[in-house]
C-alpha cells in the first residue's frame, strides 16, 4: 500500500469537473466554508450525495497530507482503505474458516488489479468496502464477547453499517451480505 501511495504522488485528475475533482473541492472547504458536515453537498454539485463518509475521510486525508488541491489525498485514502480491507478479509475468513483460507483470500485480494484500479480512479467504493468489512468483523466480535460487551460490538457494527451506506451510492449491494453475516 505504501509503495502504491508513493508512486501516485504526482497523479492528476482524469478530466476537469470530474467526480474526483468535485469531491476534492468539496472536502477542501471543510473548516473554511462548512458549518456542518452536510454542507459538503453545496460544494460538490451533486457528486457528494451518498458519499458523506468518503468525503469526510478525504477531508481528513487532505489535512494529514497538507494537500487540498490535487487528487493525491483521495488516491491515498483509497489505497489505505484497500490495505485495511486486505487485513479485515484475512481476519473475517480466518474466523469463518481457518488461517489458510484467510491467507488465500487475502492473497487473491492483494494480487487482484481491480482494487488498485478503483483506488487510482479515486473510487469511494474502496472506503465503502473497508467500512463494510469492519462492520462484519465487529459482528463476529459480538458473537464471542461476554453478554454486555456483545451489545457494544453490535452497536459499533451498526454505526459501521450506517457509515457504509453513506460511503458510496452503490453500497446497497452490501446489505444482503450484512444480513447473511448477521445470521
């Protein structure tokens, strides 16, 4: 993940007024023109709808990297989300099956080109995937936790599910998987 983030240091937007550019512009307004997080929608011209969690993550990454003008913080956010996803896939698969299956599934994810393509295109789907996997992992933790702590894990999983739904407009595809994981 770090190597991909370093290689993309001078990445530029695909075209002017692209979704990525509008999201970067909206996230750059935090602390300047936002009084409330919902005001991101004024500056994203419709391209931040149902992507609130991803745009807030982008705003945090912009502050961390000190770059509010380029696509680089968005790509780094997606690369970090992909890295977190690989770790969570390993943990989830290990819980359901065994460590060898977890390793195999993680290696398949690491060697797949699709997550890297999404990251390079500034796909907020990467953030949705990472938050979804975090929710599934929290539900697994709730199963093995003592009685009062299990409810805390389920509450955190519920917060994660809500964040998933507001990470990408295509996150609704995760709902059937979340129901299966809950059962």
